[in-house]
C-alpha cells in the first residue's frame, strides 16, 4: 500500500525580477510530473500537492529540473510536508514578538541547514534584521523598517551559507498551510 504525503513546495525566484509565471502554468507543470491534487496560493510560488514518492531529495531534484527546463531558469525548491509546516507554526518561533508596521516576522525556508558557525541570535550590523532562531529547515527572521526600507541584504546568512532560501511572512505561511489543508 502506498502512502500519500501532502507537500508544500516553497519556490524561490518565481514572479520576481521579471520572471513571471501564471499560477495556472505552475500548477500544470507540477501536474505534468504526476503529482496529485495540485493547488497554489498567491503569486509568490507556493504549490501544494500529494504524492506517494518516498524520496524527498529525489522529488525535489525532479521538480527543480522540470521547472528549469520548462521555464528556462533555475527555481530552487524548498519542499516541506504539510505536517512539518503545521509543527513549525505550532512551535511559535516568534513567541513574544509582535508584527507591526515597522516589524515583519519572516520564515526563511532553507534548502540546507545554516552553517554550524552561524551565530544565533544574530543581529545584522546595521540592525535591519535579526535571526532569532533556526532549525534544519528554516530560519526565523525579524526585519525592521529603516529609513522607509526593508533591508536584509543578499547574503542574509553570510558568505559561508551555500544553500538556497526563500522567505514567507509568518502570517502568509499560516495562510499557505490553511490552503494546502483544504485542497
């Protein structure tokens, strides 16, 4: 008997920097891979689906290769089960910190854990963001509005981090989970 696992694919580089992909097209690309009950949430590259494939690393690679071939550019994929995202939110990684007009709570989904030497908690030199925690699959970042801008920098985790990351606001992550659960 095959067990179906429900996944959420958090995609990086979708609908940013002039790379526009309609969600209908993105869902079709996932369906072409034989994935079941494919759905999406908003335009920032959040796709959920079911599959009986047991090897997450192989599935991630298969999705990334298919998207790169179809779209003409690499799309890093951070694949999490619905249960993993639910556990992340239940753990309340931002407990005691409130979002505000000048404060954003961000989950950075990681393709690989942060380097062992990355200090946590970490505050950026100019105070634009703080990494308040991390686990193998995500880092928890508080971003502060400074001079009317959100400043995180392109190397959020320093030059030694070789993986990929894609950010979602905490409240958006909860909405993605809810949408994935309804599909």
